[in-house]
């Protein structure tokens, strides 16, 4: 089944927000071994939406749209879809009921017959929206499916989960089993992996499926998309991919085979080993802590952090010596060591990680220009630190600093006795 | 000039990453009063890319592509574009030089004539890439422009800034002046603004330009896109929009007219008033601090934070009383007050904001179910706290909690004597 996705919303093309629904839809479809064939973003203009619908329906069996279902004047999705299908819009008892239910859930009175939500193109089915007001809808015409949901990510996601698979189940191919192995490597550039470290790796992996290579923060994700006729054949091919990696010199750079993120892996390992940790964050300004606390279950292993943006906080809360701050400055190996040590004592954690550096645009010196970061660690009475250098703007540098710090933490967790 | 944007990369359609380049391109174009007419995402497959190019070039004068320019086998943008234009690829002295320069910048030897970067379709111009290895390129054929850059956001952005406007300047209309006013409101739902608070607002604003309404975290951004014949006419229309808002009952919900984010506004106000602040973060786990430290200049006003995820950190570092934790629990008005008070003392800040709540999926009780948050503030010896309730999953709740906390902080900063 070919699936097209149409994001309706001038706000995306105007740069007010980034589209995150494509990722939600792709992740949702992946579970059922489906994928987005093509996606488009259209402005809230009838002509553009009609053109995009034509392009997508020409190629695809199912078109998912999001956005433009709200109550304001720029929300024109419903009338445009009606025009596309040559359908009349009229009052629908069922649409009225669905909208009323959505409103009741939020203890708000529904205006009733007068409200646009009570009107629907003929042959459209209104869909309950468990997390918002605007109903979605679905139609099957000439063997093609249309599924429309609001653009608010929470609502889009809940409507996919509640409705989509049920509505298209009749057309799903149950005979193919798909899977993906993601080989997550760190610290070796993409070009070096396939050019120097293991020049035959790509070809060896391609025997198991479609290979892709995606540079991510401080590493490369090598993906192998596998098709199989049965679950046992899939498992066999997955093992084959892993065997290729285990026999390759790239093995030492691999930190995960799963789709799990670095922060998820950290929480898994720390909870399994019952290790408690925390951060002394200067240059990352709370980002390491934020990433870890995005993971459900992190409260078992993450005790807390001290975001020591100002030197006084480094000195008075973490106990970094005035001498170190004076002689070595706050961005130094020594300061990073003392920060980690101070945090370990203050929070009574097993492992403390510290981050101090220059994320720019200001700051920096000859030894440590903007992009430099010192990352310290303290455990069992051993304190040490190392420095790294990255390129990028402020937010990218914060991301890279946090990635480096989390990789240091993961190594410590894995080696922790 | 109609502009189309083609994102080339299966990783976006597979949900591995969200596309953020559309936002970068839109923000870049806005400065020159240009906008993206249409955007598409295509997989790294020749047929799909060719179809997408056809759709975009049919409508647009300029097509920007990103992605698929790297050295791996799934990078097929260049050969696909050559096929689209019916151009032969051959060795290019100029392309060789550009690639060699990119490599030299990173102190890496360029393999030379053997490398794919030295080859270019006829009539294509290679473009320097100041932040990466892969060169971009440009061509003008039959009155239409093509601009191709790598997909890595940093490289894409720097190539836009270095090249794009120069290359298309001959076709830019200099006779129209465009501008946008963004009226940023908080705490009133979209429907209520235009339905109850001021039912004539939309029509009144529409006299000045195209109106849009975008629900964002805890608020709504009302945008008015203005076209004018001169800068003075533009200024007049901008004043007109502001006058409509100032005379409307929605005025009390407006917190900014600018495009600036909540965290940027906070840093601006705090630095202007020389106020120092910090956070005691439990449920937001570092997110408030991270958002503030994304803003350049935050080091003047943001002292630091204590991320007190574990109760022991609340008790031992912030001095929340054991009695409060025992009798009221950690998610309570009383605990939020004590956290804010403790932080203010510890960090010697003018304003301390605390956040404690249940982001889920676990936790919560009858009084404060998952989605509840208590936000405290401490200043000049006054401590207080209030509770809020939101819906969403863990990451969305953290976002909403942080938005509520930052709005509390902004109000405190604006009222601070």
C-alpha cells in the first residue's frame, strides 16, 4: 500500500513551526510495516491543496492529511476535500454527535447545528478526536482512502492510534514481514567508516536488505531494512547483520543495535545496574538533564543536577576553588574535575558528569576557542576530565556537548563494577 | 518569484529525523520578503525524486533541494538532477577545486580526481560549502533556477547565506515591501479569542493583510502578513494592526508583538532591568534552564538552577522540610513554595521559580493527577505558588509545564520594581 502524507498549514512553509507530524506518522506506520511514500506541505490555499491532493492520489492508495480542520477562517481543509471529491457539504447528525462528544470531554458546551463541525461532505465518516475539539474524517472513494486529522501533534497522534489501522485493514498485505536493524556507531565519520575502516561493509550489509547511512550527533546510524517471508526468516537476517558487524573492525565504534536513543540506553543500563548519577552543567545549561528526564523511568537513576551557569554557583554550591577559577578559569580540565567532584559529594551519586565550555557566540580563548568543552567525571574517588572541540552555532554546540557528555556517561555506566 | 523546496532523504519519511530545514529556508527567505510556495519530501530513489522535481518545476521559478549530496551510495541527488536536465556528468576542474578547498578547511587531504565531488553535470556551477565537505551546486536553465545544498542543517544554512541571494538577484522584485506582525497571546483558546473575546477581530485585522491564527503552547499567535508599496506605508499598516489590538479586549492576553520567543523576551527584559533569576526544577528536569540558555546573552541574567529530581535533593540542597515532603508530598503548593525559597537563598537570585508536578506516565494522585504542576515563585521575601493542569504525554507535559513556568517568570520580571 502506497501512502502519501499532506501537511496543510502555511505556518510550516512560513517557518513558524517545524513539522513533527511526519515523524509521528512514520513511527506509527512502521509498527505495521508500512511507510510514507511521499509527503508534501501545502499552504492554506484551495488551489495549492487541490494540486497537492492530485499529485498524491495519482501515486498513492491512502492519503493522510493533517491541519486546517479548526474553527478559524484559514481552516479550509474540509471544503477543499469536498471540492476535490465533487461532494456536497451538508448537516450530518453523526458529525454533530462526534463534535458534541469531543466538547463534552472538556466540559464545554457545543454550539450545535450552527457550528461548522456539524457539517460534512457526503460519503465522509466523522472520526472521534480523543484529545481535542475538531473531529477528523475518513472516506473511501474509487478504491482510494483519505484520512484527515487535525495538525496539533497530540491530536494527530491520538487519532492515528484510535482509527487509522481499523479503517484500512481490508487492504493490508499480511504476507510480508519487515524489520530494521539500526547499527548505531560513534566518533567515526561516515566517509571513514565505508572508506577506511571497512570498505566492504556496505556491500556485505546490502545482502540482507536496503542499506542507509545517516550521520547523527557525534556518530553515524547505519540502517538495514529487511524484508522476509516469515518471522523466523526475519530473525535469521537480523542475526546475519549483527554477525557482519561483530566481525568488522567497525565493531568497536558500535554502541547500540536498537532504535533506542542514547538517553534511553543510559536509563536502561543505569536502572539495570542500580547506579545513580547526576550532572554539573555549565555550557549545556540543563540540556543533559532535560534529555535524561524525557525518558520515562529516569527518576530511578537520575538524582538531579546543578546548572552552574554563573561562576558563583560553581564556587559556592559545587565547591570549585577560587584558585582554580582564578588561575585556570571556568573552562578548564581542572574546573571540570572539581565540578564533577563537587556534584558527586553534594548529591551523593555514584557517577557525576560535569560539562563546562564555550557554546558561543561570545567567549573562548586561544587554548579553548568557542566550540570547546571540558567534560569531567567523578566516581569512587577518581576524578578526571577530557576536552573536546566541535563546530556549530550555539544550539548545535549545546547538542554536541550534551552528546559527548552522555557518551562519557554511558561508557562509565557500562564499565561500572 | 515562486519557490519550491525538495527535501531529499528517506530518513525524514522513515521518521528517523524531523525536517528542520524548511524552517531554516523559510526564515532565510522571509528577510528578503520571499516565501516557500510548496515543499515536498522524497525518498532517496531516482523515480520519486524525478517526479517531485517535475511537480515543483511545473509551478516554481526556483527549486531548492537539500540532501543526498554525500559520499555514500544512497546519495543520488547529483546524478538524478543530471538526468532531469538531460545533462552529462563529467570531470570538472572547478568542482575539484571547490571540494579541495572544503577539505583543506578541515585539514583533510582531498582524494582528487577519483572522488565523486570532482564530477559535475554540464552547465552546473559548484558552490563552496563553508561548514562541510560536500559542495553544493546551482544551474539556470530555461529561465528556471536550481539550487542544491547538503541536508545537514548547519551546512544547508551556511550555503543559503553564502550563495542563494546572489545567484537569484536578477529575478527579485524590488517594488514590494512585505512585513509581518505576530500578535502573541497567552491562556485564551483560539476559538474563544475569535468567538467570544472579540468576534470582529479577524475582520478588523484582515484589512491590513492576510490573517492567520496558530495555537502554540499555552497561547495563540495571530499573524498579519502585510504588503506595502513603501517602507513608510508598511510602518503605517503595522501601527494600524497594533492600534486594533490595543483597542480590543484581547489586549490583556497579549505578551509580545515581535517574533521573539518567550525565552528571548525573558532574557531581554531581565537584562534590561538587571534582574538575576534561576529555577528549582523537578518535573521539567532541566528544560526551563535549557530553553533560557539557548538564548545568547542569558549568562548575564541566568545564574543557574538546581534540578531536584529526587526528594533527597529537594530536602538536602534546597532545604525543603522533611515535614512538608512527608505531609504534603513533593507535588504540592507548599513544596513548590519551599523549593523557590530555598533556591533564592542558595543562588542569591532576585527571582526564583520552582516547578514540581507529574509529567507521567507514572505518579499522580486524586488531588494532583498526571498533568498537574505546582509553580512557585520567591522574591523580596514573598513566596507563593499556584497549580495548573495540562493534558499530553510526558514530553508535551514537560513543554507545557516549562511554558507555564516561563510565563510566571515573565510576569514577575515585568512587575519587578
